[in-house]
């Protein structure tokens, strides 16, 4: 079984320093909320929040980590699919 300390150290290498990721993501989320979040559906704001979190990881961590980009693609797809059914 993997020790959580090992997992956190591994993630720090690919995802960056958690405090820096959090700062970047929260500043971006704050900017989005100021812009127009009140006009969006909850699933749209959640998708944007998750995408911004992944952007924070790209900026603070390893930008060449494919999973970051795949996660962004996944959240964008989830939102796009709901446009056809909910929007």
C-alpha cells in the first residue's frame, strides 16, 4: 500500500506546490465570478472551476503532464454535452 506522503510528494512533482496552485486557481476563479457566473448554470460554473484548477496545476507544476490537459478536455466535454440536453 502506498503511503500518503509518497503520493503527495509524487503529486508535488507533477502538480506543483499546493499553495501556489491554490493561489493561481482561486485568483482565476475570483476573476470568473466577477465576470458573469450569475448568468451560468451550476454545471457550467463547476466545469469552469475544475478547468481553472487544472490550469493552476499546469502553471505551478509540470505543464507537460498529459493528465492535466486530458482533465481539461474532459470537463469541457461534460459541459458541451449538457448544452445539447440542458441548454
